[in-house]
C-alpha cells in the first residue's frame, strides 16, 4: 500500500529524481518514497541511523553488506 502523499515530490530536485526513477524503473521504490517525504523532519535523520547501523557491522565489508541486502531483497521479491 502506498500513501498518496508520498507520490508527490516537494521541490525541484526531488521532482527531477522522481522523474528519472519513474523513467528508468517504472516507479519510485517504496523506501525512497518513505525516506524522501518530509526529509528535513524525519528522512535524513532516519537515513543516517540506518547507515550507521548497517556500517557498524565491522565483521563484514560494505560490499558484503550490500550483497546480503540484495539477497534478502530477492528472497522477499523486492524490486531494487
């Protein structure tokens, strides 16, 4: 389920990003919509927390973490 408010970009740069994603992928991915809505209020802080949490796993390299994420997304049938 997608909230209609997330589909409408705020500002020129976000409009351009959404346009490019829709052109290349057919739609804007859900996580991108959620993290870019009201970015100053929540999105940039939440993104920073996600990045910090994922990058703190010192046993794995960044490339390994990305491979794990892609594998799990494939299992969940997520389009990325």
